[in-house]
């Protein structure tokens, strides 16, 4: 988790995702306790034994043998490991299950029957089966219970490297898991260049050379896993890690990707004609970029299409046009071709969406999971898989991230996830009558990230779920009442900003016949940062975490009915530390009270770096000040006259 970020309408927002299929860093788990599981386990499972042995050939083809011995400590672990699913590319590699069995708490071995080890289409292939070759090898373990160990061994043989001459290894031992006995070995021809980096494990990055082969070996143990933390970056950033690559640097990887991707973006007569049609009457080159981007975002449906090396190689732009669907790489090539048809240069961008602000020193494909577009003429990044982002806007997972521009073969960075993009604000009015009922409205001031999420939500509203959403918004604020959304703009129109207001009413909110104090009501239809302190409930934080800059502003206008004395309003407050600044000001105008809350968060160590565990205390202190600021009460009512003695 990271410091406070936009979560507007969290119950309504749908997840965004468009992945670039690459090898995922292996994250083995933990170690065992012998015998039966304890009455109250400190973690759900552990690895008694983990082995990963990589043997690389001269052409970077390789074989990976893995052995897992996992102790299940809880019912949750039993559910998690009842099936093990292993994904592979049918055309690029083979995957064998060498053995699979369970060991009961009293030591009995039960082999998994042959018919309980079978092959399925992958989840991604199921949506486009005739075009996909991703498969999943499934192992179903029977008769599991806490205290059982599941054991399985596999051999994966990759004869066609993802890229010519490319081999990558990435093993991360998460500090949140327990490891009794873990070992990774790597063997490759001594003549094959291999860049190696390890951290927090036993073993050397320098190989031992015997009979023309270089060999590495690392071991790792962790008896006590780290407890879960409130805020944490990706485990590889701080956990013990092993990385190896036959590529010397990131530009080499960019050039390898561009070999096929550049060919896929060929301009055909149909693409040329489409580009002319979409940009008809638009002379401005930036306007042409925007128009072509909007066309791709709205007309090319996102579907994960893997064929052979399709996880890494885009389909030809003409094929994408013919089918009107494709994955993230396909979005990039058709947009690149359409732009090229108008004489506008662009390039594919490999990005680790949501992966944080840093790159490892060793170039491995596992760091990237997505592809977007860069237009150098306008220093402009575009993500057409996000159908709800206006040109120039990016989903927050794409922001502040190191990227690889494949055309020029160089590293760059997307725009920072700063307060302009990660900002949010609202104004809320509450007008009370003498009976304590209220009417009000909420008007948002969304930053880029919030606007994208709002479009995605409201584009899916119909009359039925709209009414349910309105009722949910009112109830979430603790009101007994009703509300109505008023959309400002069309969520599907990417040429204009989009927003909404929320009008609401509630009955019997307060009793003005009594002297009382009223905190600022929680406005329906908006997310206040008043509860930010809940994210820092733990007294400390042991891991690095991502801390983007942001700005949240909230303006409240509370109008009391005539004749109700307004006795007092709170004092202004200001606070500042390394994590940011918080202020609240109070103003009285007749029967109206205006409160302004403002919270600015800092990227404490800069936009390109993670916050460190020591920085957590400043955020905890800052959010506690926010909690205190929202405790302020408007005091109202007639004070009874003192009776005589």
C-alpha cells in the first residue's frame, strides 16, 4: 500500500489491465515445521525445500528444473494449493511434471494420480482460443489438510528464446515468506556473456568455470517471515533477489524487441486510407495525433492474443485492423502505423505498469508487463488500451515509471505522478432547515487519474445500476436520504473533460432544539481524506514504499437555519513535515460556516525513488494531524439561562 491516493468511487471502479506477456520473476515461498501444524500458525504456508536449476545453451535456449516442497499450515493454504497451475507457451517450450505427491503429517506419501495432472487452455487463451497457444498444466492435490506437505517437480525446456540470444533469470525470495532450504543454480557456456547480480543470498556473482561452462550457486534461508506491512513496494525492491541476463543493457533489449515490432507497424493502403479518413479536416499535427489515438482507443478492443512468441511480438497492424482487437502491443503497432501514414514518428514503449519508480541493474523482461506509445515530436505518451484517458492523460499505473523506448533504444521516464495528475478536490454544500433536515450538493474537481476512473465507471451505468449507485453513495455518508447524479459531459467523449455533481437530501440529521456540536458531514458522491489516518494504523513500517506527490483539497459550506444561534467555530490549524503539509481554515459568514481542508503529500525522496521505512513516521504524523483537523465541531443552539440559587 502507498500513501493516500485517489480511490474515488472505489465500489464502482473497474480494474484496468493490459499485460505484456513475459517471464514473471519466480517468487518461491517458505519453509516447514516438522510434524503437525501448530494450533495457531504464524503464516499460512512455508517452503520446506525449494530448488531451481537453470542450464543454458550457447544459443540461449535453456532448461529450468524446479522442485517445491510446501508445508500447508492453515485451511487458507489448503484452498490455495488444492490446484497448482503452471503456464507455458506450447510452441516455444515444453513443460513436464516429473512428480507430484503429498506427505501427510504422519509421513504417509500419496502420489497424485495421472488423471489429476492435465493440460488446459490458459485464462487468456480462453477468450481467443483459436489464436492462442498459451497452455496451463494443472496439478490437483487430493486429501489436503493443515499439516500436509505438497511436493512437485517440473522441467521446463525453452528451445526458442524470447529474443535472439536472450536468456533471463529472476528469482525473488520475498521477506514475507519463510524459507528453510532454498537453492538456485545457473550453468551456461563460459563464452556466453552473462550479467549477474544477487542481493541478500549466500553465493557469489562470479562464476566457477569448469570444462568450458560457467556455474553459479546461491542458497537462502529465512526462519521467521516478516509480518505484513501497511505500505510496501514490490518485494523485489528490497527482498533477497537473484538476476541474470545475457543482455548487457536495456538498449540491447529495446533493439531486440524492435526487430519484429518495427516490421509489424507497416503502413498498408487500408491503414493509409483510414488515417486520412480519421484526420479529415484536421490540419494541426497534434490534433491529428489526438484524433488517431481516440480512434484506436475506442475501436480496437483489448484482447490478449498470444501466438507462438505473440506474448512479445505484436501482430501486424493490418491484422489488428482486420480483427478490430488486439493486446497492448497490437494497440501500439496500429497506432504507430496510423501516425506514420500522416508522417508522424512514434515508438513502442515497454513499461512496468504499476511497478514503481526504479529499474533493476540487470535487464530482464520480467520488469515489463505492458506496452504504450511515445510521440517524440510532442514529448507525448499515449496508452490506447485505456479507453477512458483523454490524449495526454495516463492511468496512474503508467505514471512516474522508467520505460524503454524501443525505436531509439533508450531509457526514459513517463511523466511524474504529481499533484496535477494525482490531485483531487471537491466542494460540498449543506443547507439545513429548522427541523434538522438538509439538502446539499457535491461538486468534484478531479485530476487526470480521477477523471479516467470516473469515465470508466459512468460509461457502464444504466438506469438500474445508476439508481443503486446513487443510493449507495448516500448510505456511505451515513445519511437517511436520497441523491441524484448529474453528469457533466459524456464519459465516452475523449475530446472534452468529464465530471459530475451529486445532489442529495437527508432527513433528521441534527436536532437544533439542543445545544450541540456538529462535525463536518461526510459528503455523498466524494471521497474525503478525513480517514487517511487509518492507512497508518501500524506504529512503524519495515519496508520501502511508493510515495507519489498529491494534492487534496476539500471545501465545505454549512448553512444553519435562521434563528439557530451559531455559538462557535474551530480554530485554524497548520502543520508541515517532510511528508507534506496540512491546513484547515474556518470562516463564518452570518449563518454559514466555510471550512477549507488542504493536504499536500510529498514524494519525499523525489519522483524517481521509493520512500524508505524511516519516512513512514512522517506520514503517520501528518495523517494524525488530518484526523485532529476533522474533529473540529460547529457549536450551535441556545444556551439555557442559569437558574438562580
